[in-house]
C-alpha cells in the first residue's frame, strides 16, 4: 500500500500563487508516476500535471505556463507550484501515484484550493 499526505491548499486571490506538496510513504519503490488531479462538484476528476521518475512532465492545456510540477525522488515527494491563479482553478486537488507495472492508482485525501476576490 501507498499512503499520500497532501499539504498547501488554501484561499488565494486571482493572480496569486500557491504551492502544493504531497509526500508518499509505504510501498513506494521502483518506477512510478506522480501527479495532481483536480475535481469540482458535478464534474469528473481531471489531470492537472504529472511527472515520471525520470522527470518527464505532462500538463493540462489550461495550466500550461502557470503551473509547474516537480518531484524529489529521495523524499518521495511531489510538488505543484501554481502561479497566476484564476477563479476557474478552484477545486479539490488530489495527489496521485500510478504504478504502471501493476496498473494501480493511489490517491491522497485531497486539498481545497479556492481562488476568489
């Protein structure tokens, strides 16, 4: 099993910045993708950004140029630096670990990000 603990959500005004962190523990070894998803009520959870063990990144078009994902493999931690935040970025953000060899997803508990004036 893999446990994920997120931190860093909160309230911010449009144009502001937030940094999310997610620390993984448990059976966290080998190659795996770490990422962030978000969900608003009534909509499907969507991928925000993901990063492989080797550092290859993937972003949703809506956040390209504003969000940056990074990871510290030694600490099994993934970060999401969010800048130029917009009200439409308001959502619950979930940390995710995906182990492709066993096709298994693991999820954090979610952290609320609210962008409002």
